[in-house]
C-alpha cells in the first residue's frame, strides 16, 4: 500500500499498487506499507491477516500477502466497505489454489452488509433433533474474529506531512542507464522537455517500470505525478475537466461523487463512464494509470479511448516551447500505428469529458476472456444523438477497439445514418455498412471472422439497450444479456460433524486452520526464493531457443561473457554425464526441438546481470521441418514407438450388431498451463567435501530431483540433500521441470564451488516448462433404445510435445481409466491410444492428469445418446451408472459403488434439478439473445497410482523430545493442500497429544529417502498412514510408563521413558500392497488397481450471451463422498479450487501456439486464469460420507483430483444453452463443442 499526503487538501490517500511495476524512485516522499508492516505472529495480527487465515482463504500462501494488502488498503479508505467494494478490491489479484470463495468469505465479514449466506437455513436455526447426524454448514465462526479498530492501524509518518520539500522540491535520481526526474511545476516540466527532448513522460510507470528494471528502457524519464497543474479536476454544466496526471481511480471517485448529486448518472452518461473505468485493468493499475497516459499510449485495445472517442472528448495540448495551449479532439491525436500524434515539444495537460445532452445516449462494452485484469478482445464506445422530440438521428458514432493498432470510428456509418430514423430497419443497414467500414488488422484474442461478426453484434446490443429507453420499454431483459454483469457471489457448504462421543482434543474430522496460514497471511512464510542471500552467491539466467525445430550451427557467448559481472556461459558440454537419457532435456545438444528449448545458461554475480547477458548470447540455426499441431502429427503418424496401445474386452462386433442405435463423433481438449503462483526456483549450496550439495528446490518430487542431479553429475545420491519447506503451488507442474532447473544450478555450484540461485521469471517459466496434454478423441458407441451402452470404440490421440516423457505409461493407464472409471459399466469395448510427438513444449501431469479428457469424452457420449434417443440425459446416466456390487472389466468388485447413486440423487435433490430444468427451458423460450443451460453429471475417479508396484509406499519419522514436543518428517510436500496440517491431526489422534505440541519443519531427502511425488491425491493416505504407523509404535513403547502414571500428564510419561533409555524415535512405513498392482500387459491377473474411488455429482447452471459468446456460471451444486474427511474445511477449499481450475481448463483458458509453433500464451497478459469475479454466482458444496469399505486413513479419502471433473458440468451446461439457441434458429441435431468452450466457439455455434 502506498500512502500520499496532499498538502493542498490536507488529506492522505491510500492506494494499492503492483510492486513489480513500481520503480523505487517513484516512491520518494511517499509512505509504503507492506504485509509485514501491519501485523505479525510475533507481535499482533491485523484482523485482515487473521480473517483470511481462519476462513481457510490461504492454501499455498504465495498470493496471500497480496490479498491481505488489497483488503487492508480498502479498509484504510472505507472502514465499513460494501460487499461490492470488497469484490472490486481484488480485481488485480490472482490465485490458483483456493477458487477465491474462501478468500471472499473471510473478507466479507468486514462489511456491514455481511450476513450468513445460508439465510434462514443458517446452522444457528437448525433443530438438532431433525437429523440423525449432526450437520455443519460453516467452516469458521466469524464471532471469534478480532474486531477491526481503525485507530490501531499504523499512522502516517509525520515527517511526510510536515516537510514540504517532499511535495514542492523537484528531485533527480541518476542511475547507470536511467535518469529519473520528478518536477513539481509545469514550468519545470517545460524546462526538462527542452533540455531532454527524447525524455519519456510517465505518471504511474506501469508501461515503463518493468522496462527500467530489465534495462530495456534507458535515458531520461520525467514523472508528472507531482505537478499540481496536471492534478486538478473540476466540472461545470458542460463537462468534466481532468488534469492529465489524474489517475483513473481518482477520476472514478470524482465522478461517483458528483454524478447523482449534480447531474444524474444516466442523463449525463456518467454511469457509462463509471462502468468503463470499473473494467479497466485491475484496481492496482487504475490507482496509478493516468487519464493522460491512457490517451497518449492507449493503442488499439484501449478501453478508455473507445469511450472517450465516442463521447467526443477533447484534450488541451501545450507546447513546452512557448506554453501555448490548443484544444484538440482525441480523434486528431490517433495515428494509424497506434501511437499518439504529438509533436516532440507537445504534451497533454488536461482532458475534457462532455456530458450527454437531452436525446443523447451512450453505450460501452468490453468483451474479454475474463472479467477483470484483461485487455479487451474487442471493445466499443457508441453514442446516439436524436433530434429533439423525434427518432431522427442527428449523430451516430460507433467506435471499436481491438480491431487494429488504433481505435476505429465507423465513418461511413456516421455519414449514412445521419438524418435517418432510429428503428429496426436501421439495424440491417448499419450492419451491412460496418462490414466495409471496420476492418480487422490484428487478431489477438480472436480470429478475423469472429471479430468482424462481433462488430455487428455489439451494435445490435447497443440498439437493443437504447431501444428500451427510446421506446420506453421498461423490461429489456428478453433482449439484453446480463452475462457481463457480476452479481455478488454466494456460497454454502455442508459437511457431517464428528460423532458426539469423539473426544474434544481429537481433531481428526474437524475443521482446523492450515498450520502455516498465519505465517502466510503475515508474509512470514518462507518460500525458496525468500531464503537469505549468501555473500558470494551467484545467479543464473537461461538462454532459450528462438526456433521451433532446428540444428544448432553455432553458439557465440563471447559478447555476453565480456560483460562486467558475468562469470561464464554453460551448455550441454558442461554436463558431466552427457550420456544420461535426460541430458538433452537440461540443455539442447545439437538440435532444438521446441521454441523455448534451453540451449545454455549465463552465470553471473547478480540476477539482473545474468538476465541481461543472456540476451547477448548469439545462436545460429539451420531450420528443420517441424510438426506443430496435434492434427499434423496424426496426419503424419508421428507417434511414439509401439503405438497405438490397444485394450479390448467383450465381443464388440456382436455388441454393435445388437445395438438399436449407433453414434459416432469426436471431441478435442486443449492443453493448460499449470500457472502455479511461485515459478520454478532452486538454490544449490556446496556444503563441504566430496561434492556434497544442499539443493533447495521448489519441487513436489524431491527424490526425483535427487536422482536426476545424481545421474547428470555422476554424484552419488548420498552426497545430495534435497529439501523444501513449502511450494507456492504445484498441480503436477513441479514434478519433472524442477529436475532440470536443479541440474543447471548444481552444475554451476560445482563449477565455482559457490551457492547458486536460479529463479525463472514468469515468461521464461511458461516458455520452458511442461503443460497439460492436449487430446483429440474419436468415438463410436452402440446402445439400446433405453440408452444402455452396449459397445464402445474409442481412439485417443495425445500431444506429448517434443518428447514422450511421462507418456511412456500414460496411454495404457488412460485406457484402464476409460474402461473402468467415469462411473459407467460398459461390457464391450475396444480402446486405442496414440501418443503423438510435436515440436512444442513437453507435457506432464496436471491436476487430474489423464482423466479429464476421458471424463469429458464420456459426458459427450452421454449427451449424444440422450439427444439421439430424445430422452433426458439423467436417464442415460442412471441406466449406465455403476451400482453396488458391480465389477470392473478386470473383475474388481466396486465395494463403494453404491455411494455413486447416493451422491447423484442427493445432488439432484439438493439442487432442485428437475424444477430448475423446467425453469431453464421456460427462460430459453422467452429470451432471444441469452440462453441458459443446465447439466448434471456423476463423478467417479480413482485415487492413487495402481500401475506400478512401488507407487503405493510412504515413509515417515516421528521424534518425541524430552519436553514432550513432537517432530514429524514425512515424504510428502506441502504445496497448499494442507498435507502437513492433516498429518499433524493424524499424529495428534494416534498419540493423543494436542496438535499444538506437534511440528513439521520441512520435507528432506536425508530424513525420508526415496519418497514418491506428492501427487495423485494420495499424499495424505501414503504419508498419513506412515505417520500413524510410527506414532502407534511410540504409543506401544510409552504404554508401560502411562500405565504406571495414569493421572500424570504426557510429559511425565515421556521423560520417564527417556530416563529408562526408551527409543523415542520411530520410523513409520506404509505399503498399499501387491494386490493393487495392475499389470498393463495382463489386466486380468487379479490386480485391484487404485486404492479406492471417489464418488460424487455436480449440477451446473450457466448463462450464455448469444451475441458475443460470453458466458457466466450462475450456480454450482456439488456433492462428493470423501469418506470421513480428515479436515472438512481444507477439503472444501480443495473442491473450490479444483472447480475454478477446471472451469479454466474446459471453458476459459487457452494454451495457444501460432502457425509456426511459437507459444503465444506465454505471460500473464496473454494467458488468463479465472479471477475472483469469474467464479460461480452461487456455489454449494456438500461433503457426503457413506462409511467407505476401502478408505485407508481413519475412513478418509483423497480430494485433490476428483473434483477437477466438476468443470465438465459447466462445459456441458454451455452446450445445453447453445442447443437452445440453435433450436430457436431452426438448427436441430447434434454438434461438436471442443474444450475450452471459448466465446468464439460459442458465438459461432449459436
């Protein structure tokens, strides 16, 4: 949070900013407050920190300080904020773990509008006698939170108020490549401009901050943030005059203040201006981006420009040579290349925003891939002026952004429409004229055809809205979409409480706050890159390929190595064991196989110097033919050796002959970026003799990092210690990539015998690392008239990227999953899997791994059958669904299959599915341009890995110290899933010791060797059972001392045992057993496969805007059987996060390569994970417990991956809405919708 004192108004303004964009010199004379400055676990927590932690809003914790400071800043300005203000405050914050619901739930308790979201169904209104089992409907008790008292917040430094020089004295900072000047008068600005004609002007530094830090921007920069003449804002009867340095947030606040009091929002058009400002970037950006810079550097996708151009806003331009001021329309400043037509000695001093007069109507719309923090795919500003007391057009201005390098005004439409009557006949005329009037020259975020079509669609939306006003229609809802409106989200959770006889100190089964949540919300939690810097620590930056597929002809690092502070360049030749089968994944040898393939690395004394030098390594290439799409790989049969893998069962030919109906189709699923908040990080420290290394790696698979480094460096594993305290998210993306990051850092550490740090920036991380696999599937099914599937034939094609990697075993494993999971019993099938190789990023596990495309396929098939037979899709699900006592094709009895039906029926009932089905159908009959969709799907997914004998083991070490405190080490990694917390609960129950007495420090290969990855949702099972085993051994050892002193405390038993030379350290081990090993080559050998299956169901309701393809999830109802959950609150949080990630996978996220194979979506501006206002408007979760016969650890089941399938319900609901639109348009029959269900795809299908 930045705080600034205004000596004129005597007021202090608090505002949040993006630290990564803010140069330090821009903060001179301002107060900066970070998360560490508002509270601490060592002193006193701030209520914001406490509530986020105790509402379970912090999982991995990497994003938590950002959310804390956004909320804290809001409270400093509005001590009793509205719910809307709270949601708006997080427009610039992203989270990949939580799904946002728990974050919002905790922070909403600061609002005076806050009420329990269950309303009259609040748990406080429940009658305990009404149910046999006690049901809980909240994960935290807000009454236990500390009250917020604004008088206890840190005061603004007096010095910054008293010392006037901070505000009146110009300053100048001179660095090695940049000179920063901050004048305090317009006169000084003019002098600086004459002295430095090439100087860059800035206010918030959002466009140049990163460039200054990376060295791309050099020379003189003039900050206008303290020039009083540019910071004035006023209004009269005609317009608002805004100083060029006024920020968008300040403009919003000013308009909000005067709009209703003085002019009336609608009449003056100010409501539209507020709507536009609310959607520009995120809150943190609007706090520093000025109105002047929005015009001067807006370009073709500016939200601000399109509306100001439509309004006819003007600017005042001053020549710095003679200080003369001229007034120009903004349209006069727009160059065709997107630059601003200002002469070198000219500058914008103010902007005049006119009010709309009587008969004038204003409209603005932004279409983007997510609600906030996103550039527009296309936007528009439109203004209609009618002649007095008539419907004759006096002026019609249509302005579009996102089509070209500059915003475009439809000149032909303006000319032809003037004098014509406003009405239906005009729509066709304008749409026809727009085809030639607006041309597409940039195709970011949408194809040319899509954008061209949106031009007319957006005019139609404008027409429909204005019609409601002009023709006095009071209810425009049948014609207008509310998809882009964002009502406040609501949520509820239901879970079963522990039995009344369970001891109060037994925490298993109860909500318990993440053990490190408070450290995470206070900024005290230590991540890998937070480790203190060693005095002689050196840094690494990677050199990446800029070709998709090519031979490396020559590498010239001489220029880079000649730079001051650079130690050397390393490459493939520096790998000690070049014969290793993973060596080419560390550094390309003679051939690069994808854009982003690592060629080498620069080692330097500082991170900045290493990155700058890496850009100076010259590489000559000889291009080779490439395969860049899955479609090309299939056509050219570029498959992994030995493919396809085929799995058959039953008599498929006979089954097809006996089928009443045969259906064929195909469906595709795009890849996905893991987008963990913490990028790949590693620090390696030589610790002593004989090549000993301490490797701190941001990995979820420590033993594999140890194995990889050992293999590549020819160093025994017992010389390598790999450890980590926590990850800032993983999701599978930190299983394989960390091996190569650690290997590069280890090579440098041994070469120089110094500590080495390698931190990938976001762009490099996305270019280099693995992605979720892309799939294309062709299917043929035969079924009876009732919908029972008799035969299934499927071919699955998977894009593995440039190397098979994990996909050596995945095809066979995926066929097992397709044959035995997804909740349906099918007796006859032939399944074929092809792993395809392309010149793109390698692919690796990501949450759900192989099952999301298979579950998507099965839901597409179920939908096809229901449509073909004209029966409800719920009927198709139910007739094919596993039932209690059913067996898989490999003859495993599904002991918990009965839970699937229970979850299904419970979810349908809780969601009121059948009544809502009628309501949705009625809505679609009455609504022309928006449609709703509803879908219910079952969930049935395995937990654990049954395809390798060794993948079912876990180990732990439990130590009891003389004071009675307990220390645990286990093989699992804490990456936000609450693993440490759950295992502390397990140990507490087993030892009968309070959780507060138990501590887990880190995960370490010295303590626990050969640990499996924390993946496949079985971390708590494997390592929890190992902890339980160790604890039970200790309980046996302590039993004699307890029996002698039953009335004495735990500490007495421990010290007595110690004095009696009893071993108070125990190793625990768990092995799932050979019976779960599933043989690929002989599926009928009796192996049971996975430990168990998780059952559930989801109902999704969505709304689709047929005019743009935009969509919104209105409601999600989910029921999952997780057995006796170890920690219901943490598990519910996992479900929240899984759904939002799945929504990204199946609906909104787009992993995109261009036609040449270059990754397009390689940073935060081009790849968009869902934000806090993209979550369901209503999200209801119920944890169900049917007392599993197969669950392992105290009757609990894993949670991480099964709920990823919930997102398919939203996808299929969108398909349901599209079908309603097509039906209204006279288009019947089936159609193909691929994942993700992008707006463009929805639009074209509607």
